[in-house]
């Protein structure tokens, strides 16, 4: 019995991720039968904690948890440790101190984090812009004027992508940067659209690049850019992260500059493999990392569904 709780179902990326968890469990042909229950945390930590308590009470063999609040990791780890139930954290990385909590104790090796290093995705976003012929500096003033659309800070991906996109851009381009605006869009398309629409009114042609912490918000940004009569690749640039199918299509059509593949297939399979290992009694590593991949007009065809 496998209990899965996703921070909220209404999230583009985590929807692909959870569907692949279910598919991959079904495809396993290892002699075990997996009874997989996937629940919606509804963006509410109390609700999710309740789901976890129920899984434990009902004797589930392993949990796969996409925390609502990464700061709740220690509580969840303690509950699972007390019950002796292995726990696989996905997508929202707990603090290192929490991952180290059971070092040297029995429960170490029974919980793990499966994810991708968000610093890498941020760096790749910076490179996608720095590698453009004009380095994104459309007005040639030696400074990149940009807008940053930030994800929900409960996921450390938001922090790292915001920081590392800009630091890597500076390093690779040798140009200066000027932040015109930075707003929280909580990974959400509608919020991304609203933020970028407002920024376009406020800063107009000054904006050279819109960085979005994920593609959901970048899809919203693309709508706002369109509505404002601006043209990606000509008078503005736009980058995201995840490589959602719609974003790849926009890149192919020249309506988005680039994205970074957040490999939900690799991550979900790694998480399921870890869960299977744990139920078989094997010791888990503390972390399992899956690489990001840069997606630009040059290679987007390789990533589009055939
Ligand atoms: C993804 C976002 C997603 C978030 C959920 C991030 O890694 O890039 O699209 O909304 O995880 O926590």
C-alpha cells in the first residue's frame, strides 16, 4: 500500500508528475501488487498532515510526500520514524537539518529526497539569455533590464531560480543587470499573466527580459506580452522552467525564448524506485538527484511529443 500526497492537484507540473507516478507503478512487473492512493493536499498543511496520519494508521507500507510546507518536514519525518514507515519526499526539498535528523539512527536510510537541484535550473535560464546574439540587451545600454516572476517560496526552487538565473547571467554575459520588478506568482498561470501585464503597463519598452520561475507563469506572461503587442525574440525575451508541452510549442513557434526541462518522468520514476527499494527493506540514499536540461529553439524539436 503506497500513500501519496501532492501539495495541491491544481498545479500543472505536479499533475504531470503524479500521473506518471501512477503510470509507472502500473508498469512495474516485479511480482508485487501496488495499491496506490494519491491524495490532494489542497495547499493546506493541516489537511496534508491529516492524510499522512491516516496513511500511517491504516498501515500503509511507504509514503511519497510532496509537502505543502517544506518547513513541516521534521514533523512528518518524526511521525514516519515512530511508525517505522519509509517516506520519500519529492519536489519540495526539506531543509538539510531535517534530512540529517536521523543520522546514525535506525530510521536513516528509510527516508530520502528525490528532486532536481534548482540552482542548476536557474543557471540554465541565465545562460539561455546570455547566449542570445544580443545577450538580451535589446537597447544596447550594457545593462539587462528585467522582470522576475517568482514561485511560491514554500518551494526552495523559487529562491534558487530567482538568484541563480541572474548571477549566472551576469557571469556569462559580463553585462550589468537592473531589476525593474519582482513579484510572487505562486507558480500560477493567471497570476503570471496579471503580474506581467501590470509590469508592461508600468515599464513598457524598458523591459528586455521576463524571467519566470516556472512555465505555468511563463504561459501567462506570454499571453500578457501578446496582448500588449510586444513580440518575443524581437522586442522582448521570455524564459521559464519545466518544459511543459505548451511552453515547448511556444518556443517552436518563436513565442518564448527558452525553458529548462524539469524532468517529471525521471523524478517520478526515481521516487517510485526508491519507494519500492524501501518496501523491499533496502537502505535508501539521503538524496537522489535528477538533472535539468536546457531547451531552446535549437533543440526543442527533440523534446516535443512526436
Ligand atoms: C515546478 C513548478 C511547480 C512547483 C511545485 C517546481 O519545481 O517548476 O512548476 O509549480 O515545483 O512545488
